[in-house]
């Protein structure tokens, strides 16, 4: 035996239970088997318990009439619609508040983050105070505060603050006039899309020309003119229909126009202010991580501080900022479910009511999980793609 | 060897699985635990509210105290779990509480698809509307276009939508889970109307109006738009426990009907009336049939009181709510409270 083991190691001689390859496979198979067994056990046990207690299961309820009203909807909805549509209304409300939250928090956070690095002492300290205040108090408390401020501080609809008989601010929200529906509107939408596409093309062309000839092209202003101008041109061509739907007080509430409701305002405000404090710190850390030589070189070239920030520092800092920013975007999306505390009808609110009316908690919770998972994974995928695009290409 | 251990593992798990499948004996686990876990509302004056010492009182609370008195002979062996309208059914289904005494309306959907059993009706209620007096509204038919505060996941929320649809009116709901937050939204003027069971409206009006406003600044509209029979609920599966909960309510009603109160119960033990002797266990047999002590009704009435006492103390003329007994009078006095006989 000793002779054998001293000799050249032979795989064939190793007993199967000592072979690391076979062992590895066996362990992995056992682990997979155990996990699978646990899953099977949980599922069958749950199904059995539900059946024993005669609790309904399956997704058939989705096509039943929901029967409850929702206070804020982007698509037409009435209690006669199905549970599926009620959940869709909630989903769209979640996407609305999360999408707007991401845009505003990014803008505000970047401004605050840059502001904290300002040589102006007052501005830097204000920005620092902002970050510390919003970052260190739980979001839920901010939501309660904003909601109470709106519902307690603003007057009732009959005493609404009236601006030129057009804007009405009360504890029912902000009512303002909108153009009455007109067949020209879809075409104006198309014009807007065309304007955006045109602006992108123009911007690329301007960059190429600058690279080739050195002449800068004001592509931002030209693009903005395209985006705003095209829909207006179409509107003029369509005879400039100017019927407006004006809000007016009828009975209990305002009728006509459109409204931004207090629940939505409070939630958006809370999400934006809270998350922008974190984004500000990410932006600041991204800029501070750059070599000091970059800003000095920019100054030596004669760029102003604003130009240096926009053309030299921020584009480089972006590479450091994007990965942690992804988590903040995911946080906004997930934190929007705190809506339930102040009564904004988001996805969780719709599904919770559905759970209560149908009693099918497991199915409904799965819907919420899948919905948030797909939104979050989409955001992650987009941010990863963007991160790759702006990554330093080393040649 | 390997095969044997896998077989043993499967066997053990199968045993565990079937063990949990048998766990329908709610009553056994309550007795083994030594207390009753009771799901109550998070705070409705007169029905369930905790005082500064954490002591719970109210009509819903008395139901649990009476069940505890029937099972343990002691009305204080109850642990209270406050639950919102959204949490309550899941809490009962999952076994977090043994019994829901939560101002819950008995409906077909809840009795069947949710896997619950409703026992005897403890309070005949109906949905109403509370409005500020200064709005000058006289009828629910005038509420077209109103903003309405309502709790989610309730029959109230559904009745509200039905009522407005049936009367070709529109409304804007403001839906918040915590009842305290809904009331705050209503009193701050975010909503024109607060709707819930009328008992809850009276409770809110009596106990929750923020100063300097008073109860007189708010009115409950005359329309009652729904039937809301409030009953305790237990899980499907343990009929004996459901029986005890049901007969506890009947016992409190029977006691009132035969004039047995917490003050007279000791004298009543000497009564010659065969019905009273049977109810109080002087003639044995009733308690044994139900699976509790023969003195069960004596314990309930002595410690909690009969239905009339509980009603007057918590929500009736002896309380701040001053709710008229109305439908909840005994059948002998023109009400709907009619107990099946204890015999």
C-alpha cells in the first residue's frame, strides 16, 4: 500500500468516495435535491392546508369584478372593472411616482452634490445641512409630515387659494386647467416624438462637426426649439384649437381641469427629497474621486468653473456615479410602496384590497413580488447597459 | 445505507407534514397554551380600546373575555392582538390569532373563500355616513361628487362603491389603512364624508373629534345603506371551538332574557326555574355536551355580565357613545337578538 501511494498518483486507483470530482458532483446533487425537496414540501403542504381550510386558490379571481373605487387612476377605471384592471391601475400609479421620482431626484441630487463642493461657504453649508437632514430621518416620517402639512395647512375646496380663476390650491390638491380633448392632440404627440428624434440626430451631427472643424454648434438650443416648435407648428396648422377645460367648484369638489392629489404630491416630495440626499453624496464622492489635476488642467485651459464641471469633471465622474446610482433608483421604486401609509393608491394598495376581498394572499403577494422584481430588474439592466456605454474604452 | 437515510428523511418529513395537516384542534392548542389569542380592532371606542394601563375594554373585547371564561373559568386569560382591517383575515388564517372579534361583517365570500366560520351575531350594524354639519348635507343622496374617507379591505369600501353606482353618483375615495389616519384625514377636511358602520361613526363622533370642534359639529346622515351583521370569526376546521364561541354569545343573551346578571347570578343559583337551573349548570349536562365546565354560564355572567350589561357598559347609555339598542334589543323587546335555547 505504501509503495502504491508513493508511486505516481493514479486517478483510477482512488476510491470513488475520495475522488474530489465525484464528491463535488455528489454534494451538489444532494444540495440541489434538498432545496428541491424543501420547495416541493412547502408548496404541497401549503396547497394541502389551503384545501383543508377550504380557502380558494388559483388566479381565476383576476377576471372577477373588483367592486372597489380607486381615487387616482391614469386609465379609465370603475368599480365594475376586474381585479386585474384594478391591479394594473395600481401598477401604473407606482410606475408614475417612481419614474417621476427618479428624474427629479437625479436632477436635485446632482445640484445639491455639486453645490456642496462650491467655494461659496453659505451654499456649501446649506447643501450639507440638506443632506444631513433628509438622510438621517426615516422616509416614512417625512411622508407623514408632508401629508399632514398638505391636508392640515391648506384650506378646504370652498376656500381654495385662487390664482387668476385658473389655479386652485386646497387640501383636495392642485387643480389647473388643461386643453379640452381635441383630435389634434395625438398628432401633436407624434410631433413631439419627431422633435425628440430630430434633436438627437442634430446633437450627433453637431458633435461630429465640432470634432472635424472645431466649430461648436448650439445643439441644446436647436434641439429644444425642435422639440417645442414641432408640436406648436402642428397645433397652428390644425387651426389652433384653444378650448380649455377649466376647474370650477361644483358641489363638494372642483369639476373639470385636472388635479394633482395631495397623496401623490406628498409621496413624490418625500421620495425625491429623501433620495436626492443620497444621490448628492454619490455625486460628490464621484467628483472628489477624480484626480485634482483634471480641474487644474481645465482651469489652465481657460474654462470657467461651470464649464469645467459640465465638460470635464461630471463626464468622468459619471463612470463612478452610475453603479451606486442604480441602487438609489431601485430604492425609489421599492420605497414607493410606503404609499400605503398615506393612502396613495399604488400597486401594493390595490393588491392589499384584493387580498382582503378574495382572501388569496399567496397568489396576490406573488403578483406584487413579480411586479417589483421585473421593474427592478429592468432598471438594473438599463443602468448596466448605460454603464457599459460610458465606460472608459481602453485601447 | 444512503438509501435508508433518504427514506428515513422522507419518512420524518412526511410525518411532520401529516402532523401539521391534522392540526385542526384549535381548542386543544388554546388549552395547552393556557390563553386565548384574540384579534381586535386597533381602536374603536366602545368596541375595543386599550386604556393607559393597557387594559382592553369594549363590546368586542367582552366577546373574548366571555369565551375565555367559558373555556378557562377565568375571563382574563386573553391576549389581545390589535389588527387593521387589512391584516385581520390573514392573521386568523395563519393561526396568529385564535378568534377574530374585530367588528367584522359576516358575508358569504368570507365564510367560504376565506376559510372562516362566523359564529353568532354580536351586533346588528349598518353602514352610514358622517359629515361636518357646516356642509349642510341632509341626505346621503346629496353626496354626488364628494370625497369619501374609507378603510381598505372592508365591506364598507364595496358597499360605498355599490351605493354610488346604484344612485348614479360619483365619488373620490381616500383610502388609508390605519383607522386613526383615516379619521385624521376626515377631520382635517381632506374628505367631505367618513363612512363606516354606524356604530363606528357614533364612536368616532363621541370620542375622536379633535378640539376645538365638538361632537355637535358633525352629523350622522339618516341613510343606512347596508346590512352589517358583526360576528366573531374562527378558522374552518375546529367545530368544537366554533360551537363554544357561538354558544358563549347565546349564553349571554339567554342570561339577559331570563334576568340573570352579574349582580343576581349568585341568587339565581337557588332558583327553582328549570331553565335557569340548566343554564347555570345547577342541573348538569349542558357544559359537558359543549366540552367545558358545567358552570360555564355562571363564569361568563359573573365575570363579564349578560349581553345587555355588556352593551350598556360599552356602547349604550352607560357609555360615552350612547348608542340606542335598536336592532340589538332582545327579540322579546322587538329587537333581533334571539338566542337558540340552551337545552
